[in-house]
C-alpha cells in the first residue's frame, strides 16, 4: 500500500490524475483496456478536468460510476452530469465508453442488475476493475457505503441500492467488486 499526502484538494486531484494516467498506460499494455470506476463528490470533480487534458490511451478506456444518487437526468447531484461535462468533448472519449448507472429507470433493482451485467461484459466475470477512484464523505463513508446501511452486508452482488442518505437513495458498487479491483485510489 502506497500513501501520498498532499497539501490541498487541488494537489490531491492532480496527484490522482497522474496516478490514473500511469495505471491506464500499464493496463492497456498488459490487457488492451483500462476499466476505471469513479466516485462522485467534490475531489473527483476537480480531478476530471485535469484528467481530460492528459494523454491517456483514451480509445481503450471504459469509465464506470462507483455510485450515483437517484435523481432526475441532468440534476446537479448526479455524478454522471459531471463525468460527461468534464470528459466528453474535452478528452478523445466517446459517450459509449462512459457507462452510466440508469437510476432514472422505474425498476431500480433491474437497473442495478443491468449495470452489473455491463460490468461483466467489459471487465470479465466476475468483473475486475483496473482502478477504483474512491472519495471520502463527511461521515467517513466511501462509495455509497454509508454507516449502518444494509448495503454494507451485501456480499453476493457487485451493484446494489442503498436506503435514503441525505434525502436520496443511491446505487453503488459493493465491497466485493471494490475489493477485487487491481488498484484502489
């Protein structure tokens, strides 16, 4: 385990972008693709525009979401909005390389199953992500694995739904898929 300490969130975001560049180059050289899952939250939103300016092997990159608030399309609380705003048109990546959690669907359980299926299609079965970029919430949670939520005990699925947290339910990657990742940042 490597630790780096940065003086502020901008330097933290810049360090994360540099690490992602290195991991993407190594993954594409080794496996022909780079599969990353990115958390929502403030620090990733700082990091994404920096990453868009970097020379990644973008044609071999697949971006997944670690978690997502259940909110209407285009809502500012949806991390997909920030992913698309900061990558599409700014980096040579196509919309089909950014895999969205379909939280706008009426059947959220089916949407979670479909997202898990997409993970398997891109990252193998069981899916093995090259890098998971996690944030840290104000109460110490990561992904949408919030203290005392039943989703913490999910061991048989890679994608699950949470209870309400700060007014919204969420779809999240679970511990099993996060723990399988080649690298956690």
